[in-house]
C-alpha cells in the first residue's frame, strides 16, 4: 500500500512539474509562442500556400532564418514543412538575399528592391511557370531574417498570406537597447532580476539566453545593444573584459545586432595610467585611438560608444575646461576609421543652476548645433526632466537642424511603478513621436526629426533603456514584455499606432480570440493614462519618493541639491500649485518654436495634461470641465484608482483564454498595482490638502491612514537603486 501511495505521489509531482514547466516556457517565449492555428479555414489557406521551404544562401544568418521559419511553421500548422536548397513543386516559400536569387525570380521582383533600404525586406507572392511561391528576399541576409519574422507574424496574428506584396524598411539606422547593467550583474533601475551578462563565465560559457535574447530582438528589428551602464565602469575597456564582449558580439552578429559599450571619460586615467583625460591632450587622444583599434581588432563590427559625461557626477570634458563638442569629437575621431559612432547623451543639469532644470539641456547643447563630427549623434530623452509618466516633448527636438538627434525612451519603469504596474508604454512613446515641434511649420513632428526626414540627417536612431533581466519572463511583469516589443516596432516604424502594436502583441503572446483581444487591448491602451492619473495628473511631475523612486514623496525637500526635491517641482503653497515656466516664470516656453511656445505659454490654450508643468495656478482655477483645480486634481487621482480596478475586472474575465500560470501572475500584480494606486492617491491628496485647505470632492475616497503614516514609510532595499 505504501509503495502504491509513493508511486501515486511521484506521479502527481511529475504531472505538476511538467505542467509548470510548459506554462513557465510560455512566459519565457515572449511573443514568439507560435501557437497552433485553431481557425480551420485559415489553417487550410496556410497549408495550401506552404508546402516546402527553399533556402538560397549558406550564411549563418540564412541558416537561422530557415530554422526559425521551419520550426515556427511546424508548430503553428501542425505539419512538418521540409526545407532544402531546391524548389520542388508548387507553393514553396523561397528565402534568400538578392545576390542569391535565381534569374527567373529576380526578373519578377527586381524593381521591388528600389522600395527598400539595406535592412529592408520583400515578401511577395509570385508565379513561375504556373507554379505559385512566396519569396522572402532582401539586399542583405539580415533583411531576409527580418522578412521571415514578418511573415511568421502574419500567421501568428491570423492574417491572410494570399497575394502578398510587402516591401518594408526600418525608418531609423540605429535601433538600440541601452542596458544599465553593472559588471557585478546588478542593474540600475532594473526590476527583472540580475543582468543577463554573466561576466564571470564569459567568454567560454555561452548561455542559451544570449541566443534567445538576440532572436527576440531580431524579431522586432532591434539592431544594437549597449551592454553596460551609462554610469560607466572603465574596466569594460580592459582586455580581460573585451574578450568577453567579443564572445557576445559573435553570438549577436548573425542576428544583425551590433554591440556598443559605454565609455567612461576618465578611462585614460583609471586604466591607462595617464594623469589626465583632457580631450585636447595628445596622449589622451592617442590612448583612445589605440583603444578603438584594439576593440575593432577583436570586434570588426563594433558599433561605437555611448557616453554620459558631466552629468550626475560622471566625469567629462568640462572637468578640463572643455565642452561637449571637444569630448564627443575626440571619441568620434577614434572610432571613425572603423565606421563607429558616438552617441553622446544630452541628459545634463548642473547643481550650480537652480533656476529650472528643464531648461538646462537645451541651454547647454543647442549652441553646439553643427559643431559635432558626422559620426556623432546626440541622444536626447523624450522629455526635459527624466522619463516622467507624462512630459511635453524635449525642446531640443527640432532645435538642432545640423545635428542628428536620437530619441532615448525608457522601457524600464523607473517612474511608472517598476515591474509591478501594468503600463503599456508604446502609448507614451506614440504621444511623444506624434508631438508637433512646429520647427519647420505645422507637421514637424518629433518622429520626422528622429527618422531624419525633416532635416535629412545622415545618422538616425532610437534608444530604449532596457527592462530586461534574468527573471524567467525576462521583464518582471508579463505585460512589460509588450513594452520591449512595442519599442522595437516603433524604432522600426515610428508612425505605427500603439493600438496596432497592442493587437499584434496580444495575438502573438496569448490568443487570437476576439473576446479576449478587445477588452484586454482596451485595458492596455488605457493603462498609461491610468498611471498618470494616480501618480501625476494635470502636469505634475517628479513627486516620487527619492533615491529608489518607489512610491509617492511630494513632501521631500531636504536633499542637498534643490532639483532633486519634489517640492522644487510642484511648488504647492496656499495660493496654488505648479511650476511656472511661462514668460512670467522661468520662460522655459521660449525654448520651443514660437507656435508651440504660444500654446504652452497661455494658461487658456495650454493642454490641461501639461497645465501644472507650465503654470502655477490657484486651487480655485476653473478647469475646462467646470471643476476647480483642487476638485479636478482629486477626481483625477480617484479616476486612476478606478481605472486599475477596471483593469482587474477585465483581466478576471480573461482567465479561460490564458494559461493558469500567467493568468495568476498578472492577477497578483494587478492586486499590488491597485493597492499602490490608492497609496499614491491618498498620500498625495493628504499632502496637497494642507495647502488647498479644501475638502475632498464627492466621489473621492478618504484615506484611512494619516499623512504622517505615509511620510514614515521607508524602503531601504527597494530594487533598482
């Protein structure tokens, strides 16, 4: 009897283990689930068009593309699709670069190559001698890989593959993730575990995760990765670590991904034995040239350097009486012979100028327009403060027509609830990209500056601060995967609609069932506005607790630098609230084009979502809906809480469409988000109520805790700090 009971228990453990493993794999597989097609009519269409795979070309990239295509089709169609070098019969998928195509195929699609750039692809239905085929081609092998992923996405999202005629290219040259990863594997502002890069085991141990990381990035067109934190460590430039970087570059290369490193400006002193890092010093110049030569000897396709200089304590050219142009151009000259670029960050603000932090990057960089080398691109955050839940677009966009500017978005949620809050960031990204700078008249959107079309810039790019770690699901929250995915899709095409991205991601990641897609997509689209409402409504900003940035802290005012304190930004007093950046205040509006400045400067025309960003208004100020500012602000906080409650209800209805593991995971995280949304509402309203002296309006729940309770909360071990 005991023997039978023991066997029964073993069986239960085994079944549970297999079930958990299969479910856990879903978390790990991101948007590359390749679920079986359940629509029988579609499945019949797909099978009638896909009888075999013809692979033209033998590069490692082509092998990867063929393997991806074959394994994905086998999984989705439930039938083994054979792959080989020769076409046999009808309805083959033929993959190969332009140079590998047979003359009869090239004759049909040759004109289509005029529609794509070097990284673009063609997916086209053709007819040869009455035989139907689908061709996936490109000018380069990596374009074929991108085309394969696009074709597979059509099937993943249940689209027709009849009569295909797709020619698509990325709008930007550099589509890159910035990893704020330290050499000890901690991740600054990381909320998904430790760094992927196991420097201790490299270069001899290649984790499968490195390959899966490259594959995931290639599937959405990301072509670069900065491996190390912008708060840089010079050790990464030593031979000991460059050997490890070289091993990663070898893994990423066939997926079209270049590696980049952060360059610590003081490296010539710290690892080079020099007495200075002055960019005008001949020894320093030669040291960087020699270092670049050393790097490119091992990594011929090394992308270049990302630099944070003279910002938040990081060393830079100003330490030696030089400027950003001197520093950037010195490094640019070092990598130029090898085709490298320098991405020089414009995130700067000085403790010696407390007038308005939002003005400093513009004031420091705009006068340098046209002075940087051709292989320098200035990397600018989406807003002038620091990745807030909502900021107006950065005034530098459009203000430097002779200098390439690249966008820096933050995919990790430093200011938006870490990895416990469901926030669909492509909605934020789209809002910024669609913003009109008016720099060359109406329609001069940020997207047109980023893709180079407004000023015909030679280098273009979009960077995203990664939200990736060694958590099983990569990003800490299953829905945070959508932010990685969405960033890649917008880096490829900055004109994509966030609803389209949400729809794609849900279908690829979970299900094609409309009863699931419609409500959950709506939940995603509204999630960003929800977090703005319960954290920083009506243009409030930078009122989080300091250091770790976890939770509310509008009362903080004791930090050593004024611009680190939330009280500096909201300026609440008995007369009102908000930061006056109008002509009558700091005049930050003057940094925008006159048309935009006019809109922001006038309290009546300023969009209410930016009201307290640009204006200090009274508690009795009448909003457009007729409410006073105090009532309207309190109702926004309550609305945010209510929206999270609705998100919970929406997700609870999705249970039958989602595997149990991911359903429960999201459900628990939404419970945390709901509690923390109420925390934000209660703490902020209790604090601001001291100044307004007004009762909460009808419909706003009263806190069960005191302000003193919220002020007493401490989180010394909050992640990411």
